[in-house]
């Protein structure tokens, strides 16, 4: 984490939209849906909280490394817009 006061506390490069499907049941620990990185438009579908965190971790790692692509994308992860089933 940067201590640079000129950098925003919540930079837009680290913003995500998470949309949970109707099948999500937080009481049972069941999470399904999609997540989109706001700046890049990369979209991933997840069927567990662990998969959601893997997708977010992948995108933040790519951002931090400045890499265009990182091997080992989680299942359901793709770059670009995903409007299938929306």
C-alpha cells in the first residue's frame, strides 16, 4: 500500500462490480454470479466465494505487475464484455 498522499485512497483501477445470481444463498455459504473489473471490462463468472476472490486477485495481480495477461486464469474468467444471460 502506498503512502503517497497524491494517490487516491480508492483508485478506480481497483474497482469491481459484483453481481450475485438468484442461486446465491449467503446463509448456506453458496455464492454464484459474475464480477467485472470496471476499468478493463474483464469479466469472470464464479460459483463460490473462493472463485470470486481468485478472479479479483488475478486482476489486482495483473494491475500491480503491469502485465497484459497472467497465466492460470480461474475457471469462468474472460477478458471483455460478457452479456451472456444478462
